[in-house]
C-alpha cells in the first residue's frame, strides 16, 4: 500500500509449487481428487542453512498469512528468505489454494465476522475487559473501523474451516507426513489451529522434524475447540504415548494452577504422565505475544509438553523487547523483528 518502504526482493535460486496428500474418491460424477494440501516453495540464491522452514497457517487463514501483510509489506516468508532459509508455505486441506467441496470434505463452520476478528485479532484493546492482556495491544498495522482498507485486506483472506476437528487433524497428519517424505528434514513454523501440524508431523515422521516453532498453538491441552475437542491433549486424533493409550479416556488429566495472576489454570496429565516418545528429541518453542488472549494460557501447552518429555521452552515476545503484539503477530507492524527472533532460535536449536 501507499507509504510502505520496500527493500529489493530476495534473489531466488528456485521457486514453484506442488500438492501432497492427494486422495482419489469415487462419487456419482466420477473419480475425483480430494484431501490435497498445496505447497509453495522458494529457495534463496544466498541460502545459508541446510534445513528448510515449513510455514503452516492457522484456522480459517491460508498460506498468504506468511506471504505478505495487509498493509502491503513482505511477510515472514520473505523475512526467512533474507535470513538464508528455503521456505515452504502450505495451504492446508480445503483452505486457500487447496480446493474445497462439501461432498469431499464435509461441511464448513461459520465464516468469520468483522466483529469477531476485530475483537480477537485486530483491536482487542477496544474491549479491554475481554482478558487481562487486551489493553496492551498496539501493533495492528492499520485502522480498526469497518471500511479501513487494511482491515478489509485482512478480512478478505479469512474464511471458514471444515467443521469436524478430528477430520481436520487427520488430514493435517496425512499431508504433513507426505510433505516430509518429499522434502526431507525440516523445521516447522506453525500458527494457531495449524499448531497440530507440528505435533502430528513429529509423531508420524519423528526423524524428519528437527524443530518446531509453535506460534500460539491451538490449546490449551484438552480444551474444546471449534468442531471438537483436543481429547488426546494436543490433538483431536491419536498420538503415540508411552505407556500406550488406546482411547483418550485413558489419559488422565488434572487442573494445574496458574503460575501467576493474569494467567489461567490449565489441564495437564495426571501423574505419572505418559510420555510422547516421538517428540522427545524435537526442540520446541511455544511463541506467545504480549497482548494476545493466548498470553493467559500458552504456559499450559509448555507444561504439558515438558511433562510428556518434550524439550519445550516458552518464548514470550515481551521478554525479548517485542511489545504490544496480538495473535496475528506475523502481519503486525514489527513482524520483521519477530521473524529475526525466530530465525535466531532456529539457528541455535535446530540440528
């Protein structure tokens, strides 16, 4: 948009796209492709890191959440390219450039409204009683009134998701495994409802996931979510536990008190806790913004992961001098500074 200062784009050695996880389903009209996940890739000419980064969007978003910002700046994909990483940006099944049809994918949930998205993502500070951290939000890159062009650009890219959470997670795991089978070892950057991609990919292909940056992942553990419940703790579909669990009800849970005021109590496993053996060698960072509603609950995800033997740490942006961010930190004013923090973490922690 007007007034945005632009750097020269990074020089690419290669770029392209493909789909993974293509299934074939027979319907009355004939044999059809279904369940696929779109993948766009970009490889910088000045590549400095062997491991590529896979970027996975959240809820009703799409890969464009990483390609640019609604006020016209380059997105995290460009920032990571400038830091020397090859980047793979996905559109999860039935979202974005992965075609949706109700006969193949099931019904959708409701479309997002301006009111919902403004209160959750754009301007939580306008409803400061919603949660304790809402008043701290300052980083939205445009106006907040209906009719603002930046707000319209953001809303235009948001849509409904498939209504059945278990089906969403099953598609995620199948497509994540297929992607890693094709590209090999990678670092995963996941966001929000795409957070299950990291846990399920590492569970299905533990040797291929070298690190996970879970940006405000869906949770907290065992929580109700749109279309279902995280009945397996982190996911709505089975994961491998040790000792094994044949059904979600076998995983005991207990409420752990919040570590300080302003945070909420969250469920963890009842002791002795089952372990997640396929994630025990995978460095994980849960990344949380200062002014998101997730600031009050993401500690629960970290507690669950550590309890299950996963080497997880909590990156709270404000502890690194990055203040005022909300849930959509990758499109906010200081998105490049946040990307630099994440790239530094990968450099230090990913083998």
